[in-house]
């Protein structure tokens, strides 16, 4: 594969140019060499690495999780135990998120039940419910951090 500029890399990997530059700044994608006109020049390894990153993002892996996987990938003799650990932890995060989303769906169904018929907005049960102070439990959920960064 010939070398290419960022536009062609973006096209071949279906990735926005800004995203490619972001991954470079984050250290996930190695900085490419520059040609005599100071344009970035990408090689086949950039395509492969960017495809790897995109596959990881499709699985909703965080940039830190991707970084950990790339460290192992860049060390072919390394044990894949670290890979298994990253994936196992991510599965746990996904399962937690599913539970949270199920709880959110239940809350939304409860709120939806507050307004069964069309009426004046001033009497809308949904709007009234949403105007209530946030409970202590909901405050805790709002302040909770997720593993995604």
C-alpha cells in the first residue's frame, strides 16, 4: 500500500479527519511522517491501527481501555491476560449500564403514566413530575462517574 494523506486515510477508514488528529494527540495513533510540503503521510500500519481503534469504539471501549489493548497489541510476545481483563471489566460495565438503563426506562414509564390524556400544559402530570426537586437517590445517580472518559 502506498503512503497517503489524511484525506485518503479518512476515506479508507470512514473516519473524520478531526477524529484522526484527535487519536494522534491522544497517542493512540502514531504521528505520521511528513512530506517535503509538511503534509502528514500515512502508511498501511496507520490504516490497520485506525481500524482497530474504530472496532474498539464500536464496542464502546473507552480511550483508556483502547490504550491498554494497544499496549498489548504492540508487544506481540506479551500475554493476552491483560486483554482478557480489559474485556471482562468492560463486560461488567456494560452489564451495569444495562441495569441502569432498565431503571431509567421504569422511571420514564412512571412519568409517562402521569399524563394519560391530552390536556392543558399547566395540568400536564409529566411536566409537574419533572418540576419536582431531585431526590437524594437521583442526586447520587447524577454525580456518579462512569468508566467512559
